[in-house]
């Protein structure tokens, strides 16, 4: 009989535990949101304002860094450790510098951004969105440095503080909700969010510092590894934010429905994303360096073995979790969100959206793994193209179906898009591996 350590990639348990802790705090955060604000326009405004800075960060930094950073740093650590340090410092310098410039631009054009993210809001609500956007624009600066350091921790297979950073991020948001919102309203939550982003960076930087990493500003942007990172990042820059772009589209559609629809779809998505993070993202993340090393060592059998074990584990666990969440969705929403300003009609609407979202728990979880299988082969283009096709299905489908089915059309359209992505990735991966074997 196989040992469980041969089936579950090393670090998955640690990452699953920290992810679970993060989502427990995430549910607590949503509970305090619901109790304090209900399914209201102020909370709609916060959710809408959150999208644009997060989207730009994911386009420019988050999506590409891990996909390109891990396989390249893996090679450098084997060949030239001093060059690896210079490479890491250059990536951090570039990432934080870019997001500082973007933050300034967001602050200047916040009023225009509010119209784009929430076209269905009235003028007063859009002014509130703009105010929150200006505060949240600071978060991506911290996240840029944190994600670069986090990619280094993944490469070195140190997952504890990598996983703890989202826990601290949610803790910062909760502090803002409990202690600042009573005085400053929803803008207090935005300030807490920025503080949480700082804690997110602090956890990862502290771990890296403890293990000998010393950051210094570096500008080795002309080096071959840095240029290769940029080349690999470019296609991923368009693919990673697809999920955020999808929910940006969903937010715009929901803003045209009854007040509180943006909040309902956001709450439902947060519940649905728990098993995706605990199962799909956790196993995909810990499998990634194993898949990358197998490709670097030209060990196709190890690659396929890791992929097969991870795929089956994600499939079975995600199907089970989706079934459980579907059966207890009413109780989940009622227990965690019900009461206070969150009324019974809000519970019904959010529960209905969550029930449909359950369809996409297995498909989205497996897409995360299949995408990383392509990244390990140093190909970021194929997952990007497929994800773009997925959004073409999801947003227009959600828009037209919402005329007849209301809010539940959005999670169903999301499921259709993720199922399409999974199917095409499964078809194309063998072709990609065959191409590598042929020496191309």
C-alpha cells in the first residue's frame, strides 16, 4: 500500500491547515460584514471598489510571478546561488516599483474607475466607491513584494508562513470592521484591508529574513533570467486575472439588479472558494515545484505520476465537498451571515447563488492543477488562451441569462466557463508533453 506521503505532495497538509485558518477568518469577516452592513449599498460599494486595484495587481504582478518565478529560480538555485539572490531582489524591486506607480494612477482616476466597476450605481454611491478605491490602491504595493517573496518560499518548499499571510490579511480586515467601521463606516473596513495587506507581507518577509534572505534594491533587469521571466509573465498577465475580470463583469451585471445583489454574489463566491482553496489550490501549489523539477530532470514518468495522484485527489475531495456544501447551504448562510442587518430575503438569495456555485467547485479546482502542469513545462500561453475563451462564455452567458433567471444565472455561467477550460486543458496537455519529448 502506498504511503500517504507518496500521494499527497509535501507541504499540502501545512498549506491546507493555514488555508483553512484563513477561510475561518474569512467567514468571520463576512459574518461581521453581514451583521454590520447587511446586503447594502455601502458593502456593495466596498466589493465593487475592491475589484479594480486587485485586477491591475493580478494582471501586472500576481499572475505571472509564481508561474515564471518558480521554474526559473529552481534552475538558478541549482547552478548559481548568488545569481539567484540578485534575481529575487530584482523581481521584488520591479514589482513594488510598478505597483507604486499604478497606485498613484488609481488614486488620480478613482472617480472614473467607479463608473466602470459599478455602472448601475447612482452618483452618491459611485463617490463612495471612488473614496474606497483611493484607500485600497495602497494594498497592491504590499502584495507585490509579498507575492515575489512568496514565490521564493514556494520554490524552497517552505509553506508555513506563506500560508499564514492570508490569515493575517483577513485578521487586518476584521480589525478594521470591528474597531474602525463604528467611527468611519465602510471606509474603516478599507483601512483595515490595507493594514491586512501589510501583515500579509510581514509574515513572508519575516520567514525569508529568518532563513538568511536580505533584501536590497537591485536593477539587474537586463539579465537573461529576468528577461525570461518577463517573457513568461506576459501571456500569464492576461490569463491570471481572468477570474477577477469575470467577477468584475458579474459585479457590473449584479449592480443592475436589486440592491444587495453584488454583496450576495460576493458572499456566495466566498463560501464556494473555501474548498477550492483548501483542496484545488493547495494541492496544485504544492505539486507545482514537483512538476517543474520533473520537467527539468526530463523525468516524464515522475511528472505524470505526480499529476495523476494530484488530479484524483482533487477530483474526489472536491466532489465530496461540493455535495456537502450544496446540502447544507441554507444552514451555512443562516448561521454565518444571518441576523443583524442581514435579513431572511438576503439569506435566501445568497443561498440560491451558493447552490449553483457548487457545480464549479470540482471544475475550478482541477483547472488550477492543469494550469500549473502547463506552467511546469514553461508554457503559460495555452492556459491563458483557454481562460480567455472561458470568460467569453461566462460573462455574456451570465448577462443574457440574468434577464430570465436573475442572480443565479451568474454562478451557472461561471460553471460553464470553468468546465470548458478544464476539458480543453485535458485535451491539450498530452500534445504539449509530446512536443517536449520531440525536443521542440
